[in-house]
């Protein structure tokens, strides 16, 4: 099978069930680029270009690329270009077509290794979920702590999400859950492994969990999340204005960060990220000040167009050094005006 015979639309929905969120957006982008190009599956795409397009860090892109390569979705071919080597993606079209034609879910049973009696029924990705012994419920972990690791039995694999949920529900109903007189440690009698729940499913889950005592682990997690507060979007610009005014009046950056953080009930690091325009929420706001080191102290000055050009030059030189190219080649590649 070659690129011309492959249709991306056939795997759009299945892709979300076969891969993690980062893998979905990564693969969607490089497949889109590959389909738009005239080359036969050997498109040159840079990591920082992918990171910018999908809104992830370069480190996440490199990790995701490695994972997909291990899954045999594509091969990375190193090609010399100029003074450095670049990555080209050679796709495994047969594997992608298979993912589009078949489901990727498996229904499995965990059996007691001593008695061979089923104690858990689940549904997940064929390659990973049945043998995953870490991301499990407290009830599952308590059972395994007493009786040892389970024997894994695959009831059926190669199922679509809908087929997997249906078979999982039927298998759970066959054995029953403990709190309803059965033998399974499953929390509910129906699958909740659906990415988008209907209102009826939400109501069923609400009824099931009403009156159920939360475990100490759940209570601790809820309490931790309760303390996490995000800066409201409408508060970001006023905070930037205050930071600018106070630093230009020669107040210390650390003192300003701590003072504002207390008023907004966030960590000083959050205010520091706003000051440095670090992160996707804050990077779109234009820089207003620059800290300059004078002897042993830092002094805040207004961020001018000259500073912007100087910072741009530094970034170009760093990128050129990393890719072993000249600054002119970087400007030409990314259409940066000199």
C-alpha cells in the first residue's frame, strides 16, 4: 500500500481510541502535512514546527514521536540537509489502514491466580490496558494486595469502542459485582469507558455514586485539587500592568511576585510566569519590561523595539547553533525578516 491509496478520513474517529491525546494531535498534523505534500511519504518536518502547530512543547513532541515509532506507526529516516541531519517520516500505511478498518479495544477478565475465579472485568486498548497493573481502582488494588497479581484472560479483541462497551456490560452482568451479590470488584454494573457521555449516562452514574462513601485517597485528591486556583483571564492584563509599574519604580521582582500572589491566592511562581510571559496563557501578551543586571543588582527598564530585535537575534543564533546552520539559513527557512 502506498500514500496514494490511503485515505485519512477512514481513521479519524478510530485514531482517538487507539492513541493518547498527544499522539492524536501529533499524528493528525504530520499526516495532514504528508497528504498536502507531493512527496511519497518522506516529508521533512521539524520538531519545533510540530510543537508550534499542535500547542505542545518540543520535549513532548520528541517523546510522542518516540512512542509512535515504537508502535510501528512510522519509521524515522535521518537525511542530511546542509550541515545537519533532519527527520523524515516513512509511514506504515498498512498499519494505519488496519487501525482504520478494525477496532482497537479488548474486553478482558482478571482471574484470581489461586482459584482462577474472575474478580474483575474491563475494556481498554488491546496492547496496553489488560496487562496494566498500576492505574487501577482502590478495590482492585486491595484485592490484589491480598491474593496476588491476576491471570489475564482476553475475552475478545479487535473491537470498536461500542462493541467493547456492549460486551463488557454483558460480561459484568454475567458475574455481577460484589455490592450487588456478585463476585467482581468493579464499581458499577455498566461500562463508563465512553469519551462523551449522554445525559442519561451521567444521571445513571450520579445515582450509582449517591450515598457512596468516598475512600481516603479520593478525599485527599479532592482536597488537593480544591487549592489549585487559576488566574482569571480578565485579571491577567491588570496584573501585567501592576508588575510593570512596580518594577519600573525599582521594587524587587521577588517581593512583587509574592505580594500579588497572596492577593490572588496563587503561588509566586504563577506570577513569575506572567512576568516572563511563560506558558501558552501568557505568551500572547506583549512584553513590557526587561530586567537588566547592573553590577550585582537587577534593574527594570521598559521593553523597547531594540530589545525585541536583540532577543530575536539571540533566538535565531541559538536555533542555528542547535541545527548547525547559519543565521541566514534560519531566517530563510522560517521567513524571518532581517
